C-alpha cells in the first residue's frame, strides 16, 4: 500500500506541475505561487475541519524543522519556472535525479537525521542509468 501511495504521489506531482505551469502563464511565477499555496492552505483547512483536528504548534521544536515550508515554496517556484520550457517528463526526470543525488549524499553522511547507509555500487549504477536516460530524453 505504501508503494502505491508513493507512486500516486509521483503522478499527482506531475499533474500539479502542469497545472501550476499553466496558471503561471496567466498570473506570472510569483502571483501564481501565492495562489497555489493559498488554495493549498484552504484545502488543508477543509481537511482539518472534516477530520476535526486542531493545529497546535510545539514550543520546543527546532526552528530548522519548519524550513520545509520554504523548501515547498521554492519547489513550486522552480517547477513553475521550468515546466513550460522543459516539459513535464523532463522536469520530473530531472527532479527525481536531484532527489536521488541528495538522498544518497544525506544517507551516506547520516545528515539531517537520516539513517546512515553506505553508498553501494548498485546505487551508483542506478544513478548512472538514470543520468543516461535523462541524457537520451534531452536529445
């Protein structure tokens, strides 16, 4: 079930990038990013009301953990800026490559609370295969 949810998440992200790119054609990058996040906030509030959950902030959580919001905004901005030029498939492939690279670095070093894992030959080969595939896509 978890693998299916991850697959669906990837599909939704691609559709989102296309919609966000089209929205930016009307509003521009920055206004569309505000609209996108406002609609996301409204959706989240509705979900919380339906589930009858309350939002509460903890005082003892390190501030750096809230930086995911900044990262989320930058992700939307960068995707909106590039989807029209690259297309959905190449944008998604390059995004996944970026995720793979940073994931391998973080896990090898054990940074940001990740479980430390060795960089294996199979992981490196997988990364190279993805890079070759992206190179073919770009031709």
